[in-house]
C-alpha cells in the first residue's frame, strides 16, 4: 500500500516577537478547529526558531501537511497583524512507493494586504496533459 504526503517548509514574518507569540495562540485555535473536522485536517507544525528571528514563524509539515490550512492561517495572521506585501510557499507531493501519479507539487503567492491569490500553480496532471498535446499554459 502506498502512502501519499505533502511537504512544505516556509517562513512568515509577522513583524515582532509579540506578534509571533500571539500568532501561536491563533494557530492553536485553528488547530483545534481542524481537529474537529471530519476527516480531521492534517494541519502543519508552527514554531518560532531563534535562527529565523523572533518575529518570524516557521511553518512546515509533520510527515504530511495541509496547504489549504496553511493558507487559511497566513490570511488570519495577515489580517490580525496588518501585514502587506507578497508571501508565498511551495510544496511537494510525494509517495512512499514509486507510482506514476505519486509525485507533483505546486506553489501559491498571496497579497497579504488583501488576502487575494496573486498566482498559483499545481502540477497534478500537467505532465500528462502536455504529453497528450493539451498545451502547457496552465
């Protein structure tokens, strides 16, 4: 049996160590909500690491993660801390066994001030579409 995973690791600058501490509370609340969903969200891990600076949040998967939950959290932080500018992350979809459809990934960029998606890409199905003559403009 194959297991599928989504991996990512990214930073979000929330400005100050105080904001970072408040972000941990927001994260815990969101994690509680995700645990009560059916099925529960895979979520992600969050920490404040000294090597990244006290105002930066390090967000990453724990074996596998939920990019949608990550985006939701970043939008909450952007609103709460009045963040602006662009922020983005990329992720990899992997498989514990070699499968033809077991690998891919994507990336997502947000405008923090508006919460709107600036650009995104997702490679699932892209290769097959291009090889079948369907074009490469997605």
